[in-house]
């Protein structure tokens, strides 16, 4: 591994996040912007009512060729693979679009509690075609990727609000079936999913910011921010912006990433995975047609 990658990889492993400056050129930024604008023009409805005016769309590259091309052919896969120094596979993508106006903060959370996967080699790559100053960009709690705890997500209904529906979801979970089916790609909104009430709540980080090692960046277009799938993170806001803050967040998996049914699954499995009926512990390389190697050393 070249020296620069070694240093960046060490920072990633130690802190759980690293910012790579100027990794994407102007052509890629144009492609990214085009894709994000197309996604914004065709909402998938999943985050409706949750974070307005924050729009979160899931698997946007399934329907937006510009985003598909960006993910498949930009340097993103190689960057992630070099940080892990191992073969990597693409898992899924999301759009986080905050329109011009008052910037809505994204609350503190971990990513892994939303998906039916777990593992140490999980990297989120967050990119934007916009300058994102420190007062509205991503923040992480340094080192929290190693806290070894899964917290309650900030979305999902209280099971007590619909005992019948919650019992159905619990039965699916007990049978080791996904609690949201493939139709969730077309119909589910965050508000319909049930939260896993057995998970602990996150500490009130905003109220006690000085007690946490909060790391943040002034992000510039072309930078690639990588953070660990388990890390506790948020995006700042509550400031006025004269332009939108648009971001594509992709999730990439290294060798130890495996399937894990979650009681509080909020985000559907990748569409093509459903037909394979994966079991707990199956690694993603067991499904090469769904998760082909995107880059290898
Ligand atoms: O862009 C944002 O506001 C939040 C992004 C985020 O939480 C994520 O990528 O997991």
C-alpha cells in the first residue's frame, strides 16, 4: 500500500472517519450534481413526513443512470478499497438533499441499525457537489465505531402504537425473515417501519457536546468523506443556506460484512437479494451476482 493510503487507512481505523481532499475531479462532480438533481425531481417517498425539508431517498442509483455511472466508474470504489486494502463490494446508496433555506440538522445516529448487515469492514462514502461549511457538515464521535453497541434508530414507529402490526413484524424476525419485504422498495416509508424497542437510546450528545470527542470538517466539492458503518454521526444545521446542500452517501462492504436480520429493519435489503433468502452470518461474497467485486487490490 502506498504511504499516503497507509496514513489515511490508519486515521480511518483509529478515528472511524477520514476526509480525502480533492479526490474527485470536475467531470465527476458534474455527473454527481446531475444525478442528485434527477433524484430530487423524483422523490421515492420513503422519508416523507420524517425530516421535511430534508429529503432522504434510498437506492437512487437503481433508477438514475447518472448516479449508477458515478458509483460504478468514479474513483470512489478504489478509494474505499485502498482504505480497507481488500476487495470491496457496493451495498447501497442514499440521497440526502437539503434544499435552499434553513438547513435541517440530521440527528445523531449509527447507520448499521437500519440495515440487515453487520461487520467491521463497512464504509460509508459521503460526497457532495456543494461546499459544505463546518456548521452544516457531517460530524462524528471520534472512535465511536468501536463502542460495540447498537443504538435505537431515530426513525421507526413505537411497536405499542400498532400491536397487531408489530406482532406480525416480530414473527417475521423470529423466523429469520426480513421484517420488510421487497415491496418496501416501492411502498414503505420510514414512518411505517417499527423501531426495535430493545435497543438502548443514544446519549444526548447535543446537550453534552463537550463530553464527546466531536470531529467535523469544512467540506469542499471533490473531497470524499469516509466514515465507518458503526460510527455515531450527524450533520449540523439550523443555519440559513442560499443554496441546496446535496449529498450522495454510498455504503461499501469489505470481506467480513455479513447478513444480519434486524428486528428494527427500516431500510429494505437490496432488491436483488430477496430471492436468495440470506441467513444470518452469510457473507456478501456468497451473493456475487448481487454484490460483484467493485474493486480489488
Ligand atoms: O447528509 C446528511 O445530512 C446525513 C448523512 C448520513 O447520516 C449518512 O450518510 O449516514
